[in-house]
């Protein structure tokens, strides 16, 4: 979504709807978040419903008229879905094409054929990072777990030595690098530049994934030494295919949107003239929607056709890819509604005032808020969209690079210590056949390392750029 269109949508947003004091607003925020937490964790209510009810509770306790609260929530939901809904849909289509064509398997098998011994954990983190670029975390787990288990079993590797790097690669991409939903929502909320955020996200992701992946896996393998469970090795998609797309073509298709968005950011920096024809062209082809759409269209010829997909199979594939993201879109949209309710009740201004009084660096404050919501709800996406709404006013006077770092600080905080209220915690536990204690020693500690290391790198970068 372009900055202009975001500003046009924002212009239609309702005016602040209450002049309540900081104390009342603080109570309203805590109560609203508490409602969301209790509904998700205790009542097992879907996050979409929990966010909707929490928004209404926030507005009511803040003393705002409920009709205006509803308007704020609806406006935020619509603006958020308009900004990131198409991108999430295109990412889901690309991920489905990558999986069903055998392209993901092709990348995995090619890299593993060239790796072995001590280099295997590094190969796994590379595979997960590349595969994780266009895929949701849960989809990435489903794709990679069979590979992790087969490599560990056939090569007699420790399951944690192979599995932790793969999980680290997926998790870092999910929390820090667009076009994943969390970073996209945060970018939209704080009006950050997507290309700059993508470039800085990759810069932060590389050392983070090395520390939390291959390096930490050495200790995780000592703490938890378990064999790969045979019962959890499912059939791979490409085993039903007579042929698969080539490695080079698949890699090009996966990286195409990243290349286009980074090219746009680079041209904007070098040319810096909105009237220049070259910059205008790259502003179009480097726009997230066009970049992802181009990758999907290219994928038809580089992924599906080489795998033997007929024209008649393409449409059903797209339909199947869109169905699973309905819940994600609703959660992201409701998170946007909650964000707008926070802003219109004056909570954003309250956070701005408090940050000035307490002299807390904006990036650290954003990280801490995301950590608190992550621990409470278990959802990285809910933590990201809620924290982005709270700290969005802090980005008003920030430079382009610092606004991007604010997004990354939120993303880093949203990954902190996954535990029993996180669906990802249970997915990893069941796939790897671990006990709750073993999963906390490995997966939960790994998530905490990612959060702390990425947050620390973001703070260091803020001092030098």
C-alpha cells in the first residue's frame, strides 16, 4: 500500500473520542488487554472475537460513546485489511505454489546435497530462511519438519542440532521481515518505509538467526537429546509428482519480491527525485503488491508449469491457498481495529507523554510493550498489532530509518519466550515428540534469544544510523 493511499485512509479516521485523564486511560488499556488475554487463554475464544470485545471494553472504560468506539474499530479494521490484506493473500498463493509444485523440496534437496557434517546446521538455517521468506510460520513448519526429521534420522544427527536452526530461520523471518503479516501491520501503523524496513530487517536477521540457530543448537542438543520420532515423518508433496521445477528458477521466484522491493528502496536513496522517470518506474514495480503479484505470475511459469500443472489445476490451487488465511486476515484486521481504538481514545498520546516523562527510549518502550502482550496472549501477531497501535505516535517525528527500526523493535519483542499459550509451542512439541519441559528448554529459550538479540541489535543500529 502506498504512503499516499494510507494517508487518504487515515484522513477518514474519526477524531479522538475522549479526553479522559492518563489514569483512566491507563486503566482502560490494562482492562482491554486483560479482556483479550483472558478470552484467548482461559475461554479459548478466537483471537478475532477477543480483539473485538477487548476494543469495546477499552472504549467503554475510557468513557467514550460506544457508537464512536464502533466507528473507530471499523475504520481501523478496514484500513488495516486494505493495507495488508492483498499482500497476505498473494503471499499465501505463492507459498501454496511453492509447496505443491515441489519447489520447496527442490531447494531443500539441492542445499542438503551439498552439505554434510558440521555444515548441516548452517544448511538448515539457510533453507529455513529462504523458504520462510514467502511462507507463514505454521506453513513453514509443516514444510520443513519432514526434512528436519529425515535429515536427523538418516544422518544420525541430534534432532535439536538440526531442528533448532530450522525453527530459528522460520521464526526470525516471521517476526522481522516483510511480507509477513506482523511486520506489514507494524509498517502500516507507524508509516514506515517498507523497502528500508525490509533491508534493515534482513541486516538484523542475519546475526540473530546465526546466534539463535546454529550456535544455540549446540547447547540445546546437550540439554535435550531425543531421537527423531518415526511417526511424525509424513509424505512430502513432491513424492506424488513426476517432475519438479529447477533449483535456480525456484530460488529466483522466491526472491523476486525481495529483489524488487530492495531495488525500489535503493533507487529512492540514490535518485531521491519523485519526478524522475526511473524512480517512478521503480516506485511501481517495487510496491509490495506489484512485487508479490509479479512473483505469483512468474511462479505459474517457473513452478507450476515445470511440475506438470495444467491450466485447470491453477485456479483450484489458488482457492485452496486462500481458505486457510481467512482467520489470519480477521485477526490482523481486528488488531487494526484495536489499534485505531487505542489511538482515538487518546492512548497513543498518553504513551507519547509517558515516554517523554520517563525518558524511556522509544525503541526500548516498543520492545517492552510487545514482550508484555506476547507473554500474555501467546500470539506474535496480536503482540505486534497491539504494540504498533500503542507506540505509533512515537514515530511521528522519527527519520525513515528510525521508523523502520521501531517496526523491528516491535517485531523482536513479539517473539519473546513462547510458552503454553502459543499455538507454535504445541506444534513444535508434538512434531518433535518433546515433553513440555524439553520444549521450554529448547524452543522457548530459542525464541527468547531471538527476541533479545534482535532487540539489542536494533538499539545498537539506532545509535549509528
